[in-house]
C-alpha cells in the first residue's frame, strides 16, 4: 500500500501543480527578469526612466514571488492531506511513505520521468 500511497501523492501534486498554473507563474517571472535586463542594457533610455522601470519590475517580481510561493505551498498541502487521511485510516503510515519518497532512487526516477514527459510533450 505504501507504493500506491506514494504514487497517489505524486499524482495529486502534479494535478495541483498544473491546476494552479505554477509553471505559468514561473514563466512570467522569467519574462519580467528578461525585460528588466533589457531595460538596464538600453542606451536610448535615460537613467531616471531606467530607475523607474526597474523599480516597477522589482515590484512585479516580488508579486510573482508571493504568488509562486503561495501556489507551491498549496500544491504541497493536498498530497500531505491525502497521506494524512491514509495514515488516519491505517492504510499507509505517512512516515513510511515519506521515507520512500525521499530515497535518492525514487527522486532520480521521478526526475527522469519528468524529463521524458516534458520531452514527449514537445
């Protein structure tokens, strides 16, 4: 039951990750950073305009950081709730499931699966 519970937690995290749009938030942070770098390198913009635009970009990046952190936290809460319920029902001990998920072989395998899935989606 422990491998099933671990798989269920992973699937719940993936579903929450996609549903909450965490990848889109990260992409918008990267775009904002690129824009700020372009502003810093632009020679046709005055220093005052650069300062104003960089200040706005930093505020935007802070907002993106808060959104990313909140959504990532929410994506982590759902699998933990599932594991907690399974533990309460006596189906799988949460400590045993977490011990399985934190093994290096499992982490490496999940990373390999994620890379393959991303490559196949292109």
